[in-house]
């Protein structure tokens, strides 16, 4: 069973035939105390059937936001895909809103009016997942927009492909900007629009102060070509980023 960070706890039980073990597990990215608080908030008792029924109800509510007319086999494929689409981005904050600052900021932050999300596979999800969420779950999409802006404020640059609560130099372009602008044009409000614009403009016009920061994932890949041509030509190798061509 995994606990906080990379610590691994192994244990066993000496059970007699017919006996079983009932366990509750809480997790947190900030502290053991927060893991206990999360457990108390999410699974306060030992009623396994209640937990199963609650989970089933929540998933049915989520999946029933889209209803289709199709064969059982086609429904199985469709709803399996819809279920998978709801796995990431994932909630990273605790029940009280606390979470580790982005990009090893070095302190614990608190999401005061939103749920903090992490692990955005933006190269893959800006095209379909996030536009879908603006329709199916705009409140959740708003939380994700706020999370991207929070990452930009804490790390100094809007992230390109934030994973593991850190920058990565994956892919070319600013898909976080696409997500935020799409949400805005879908009339999703409630986020800091001025700060979002500042961060997006910075990514489109400025490089980080040091090359190490660029390698770490700050700033747009191939920015010099974008500024000169408006696109990335074949001859630009685009160092420290995923292959473009």
C-alpha cells in the first residue's frame, strides 16, 4: 500500500479460513494529517455497501449526462470511452483545499474557491476533452482553468503540459491558452481573466530568464520561429521539446 511520497508500507494478516479484512485508505500529496482528514471527509464510516452505492450513483450521474440510442455493444464502447475521459486531469488538492505548490515552489498552497487539478495531457485533451467539459461540466472546467492559472502564477510561466505538478517540455504550442480561451468564449467566467491574459501573452512573446528554466518546461517551444514567421518551419529543430515533424 502506497503512503505519502515514495514511502511504501508492507504488512500482512494472519487470517483464519473465512475471515476477511476491511480497510479504508486515505491519500494526500501534502501530509499524513491531510490524508487522515481526506479519509474522514470521504469515507467516514465502515459501511462498504454504502460506499459502493454512493460511487455507483455518482458515476451514473456523470455518465448519464450523455444518452445515446445504440446497440448494447456500442453503448459499452461509448460509455467505457466516456468513463476513461473522466480520469484525467485529476484532483490534486485535499479536502480543505491544500496542495503542494506547483513546480517545487516550496510551500503548501490552498485552493480557496476551487478544486485544484493536475496531470493535464493538454496536447491530447485541448482538442476534445476540454471542449466537451465546457458543455457537460462547466463548473469542473472552470476549476481546471483556475488550476492552470494558479500553476502559471506559482511557476512564473503558463505550463505547456503540466504533469506530476511540475513543468514538462512536452510538445509545441500553448494548449493551456487554447483551453482558457475556449472556456471564455463558451461564457465560462469566474476566473482571473487579467492574470490569464498576462500569462498567455508572456508565453507568446517572452523567453524565461535562463536556459535551464526553458529546458525545465517554461516558455513556448520554438518561440523565435513563431515570432519571425508565425509558424515553425521544417528547418527549425525545436530543441528541448517533443518532435514536431
